[in-house]
């Protein structure tokens, strides 16, 4: 894990066109890969256009989210998993503190969420762990929820794999290098709803929608309400910068496993979500759908040969995806802070911008 870097105090999120990589000539593909490499080496975020997800699929996913999150709380809470270890179903507001994974204690996060993911039944004959590949919990209402969500899930999974092909080329590898690491990938779609409870007129000064954290896997493909503030990235000077997707675009950010693979050549950026506001500072609703593409649970991740040498030796030990995720996720869901925050976490203690 390393830190996003600014240029002249500005944080720039490059845009790549997947359609150009998908359909272009070799020179076009190389330019797209080079742009992704620049983004991955500086901010760890990239905006993606040309992803090919039909507008109707986006509309269906948003309608499913709105239908579910509009249900009474007692109906939503009936879909809570039996244990935080099962990353499925409903998470009510203030049930998690993501900043704990970075060793920082903070008020519980405001967001509510619903998680769906790959199950062991999706990969018959592999004998996968049903805790890691848990069955989904589906609401009866709205009836359109499961189909609307799963169509988006399938499209986001395709986009994640296309992005990893661009990444492979950017690293000087064959475009299909990552394929063997993702043929039974752990993948979770987290639908997030940021809202302030109706009985709360004011928030505490350090309240956040989602606490500062890094994503733990390979890449995250995210849809979010366009032009609504909330998502922020931390830079090398300890300042936070707003990130807002444009309409029709997706945001993709790198996770800790890519920082591990590349020996920190690429950035797994620290980010958070503030309680969202409009241009006049009034609290508004914000929705997002984060698709976490984490790789095969049994895949062994070790530093790529081209990312380590005598001057910069490998400083990560080999680890399986499952081992890595189990350590990171238990911190934020268990609500237990890691001991002794380091100097790197000091900027995370407040909500300064």
C-alpha cells in the first residue's frame, strides 16, 4: 500500500476507453495501457468509459437498490447474515467502521449496504469453502431486486476482467496473465446507501459516511451517483480530494493485492466517503455500487519478477487471496481497532479537507 500523489496540489483521475483497448490496433491498446499505468502509479484510481454496460442495465440496478433500501428497517434487518464472517445480505447503518482496518478508531459509519457474491454453487466440483463462497440472501421484495442486481453483477465482472487485461499489458505481461487467478474469483457486489437518519439534525464533527480504508483485493469497479460529493482520496501530504464520476462512466480503483503484486509500483489508495452534500453544503442522499474483484481464494500472490530487483527487493511475502482477505476484513467488521496507529494513519484521524 502506498499513497496517491498530486501534481501542483491537484489530484488528477485519468480516463481510459475500454472500447479502444477492446477494438483498437496494437498501438491504440498500448496507449490505453500506458494511461492506466500512469493512473495506477500515481493515484490508484481511473475513470472508465467505453465499458459497454447498457443504460437499461444501470437503470434496473438503481431501481433494485431504491426498492430495497426503501423498505422498513425491520424487513431489511431480517436479511442480516448470521455472522459478520458471511459477507452477504444486509448491513444496517453504523454496523461497521472501515477505518479500523488502518488502525484508526472513529465513529461507526453511516452507510447501509446489501452484499451479494459468488457462491460455491457457481463453481461445481471445486469443493470451495462455503464461508468464503457463501450463498446469497435474497429479499422477497421488490421482486425485481435479484434479476436487476445480478445482471449488473455479471456486467461489472466482465468489466473487471477487461481492466485486468489492460493492467497485464501495462505491466509488460500477456493480456491473459491474470486469467488463471480469476477463473473462480471471490467477487462481491456491495450496494451502498448513504443517508442521515431522519431523527439526526446534526452530525458529530468527525462523522463519516464510510471510514478511511483501502480496498483489499485486486480491483473495484464502482458506479456512483454522478456529480455528488462524498468520495475522497488521501494524498501524500495528508489532504483529501473529492472524486466524482461523470455520468455514464465508472470508477475503478486498485486494491492491496495489486500493490503486493507490483511491490508498490502501483498504488492502493486510501479513500473514504463523507456524508454527501450538495453545492450549498446541505446533506443529500448518495448511492453507489462497488464490485470487488478479489481473485481466486486459493491463488498465491507474490511480487512479480519485473517489479523487484537489487535496488528495490520484494518486501511482501507470498500470501493466498483468502489469507489476505480474512485478516483485513475481520478488522473492520469486528469493530476492533488495530493497536498503535502509525504515522501513516495520522491524517485519517480527522475529517479535514
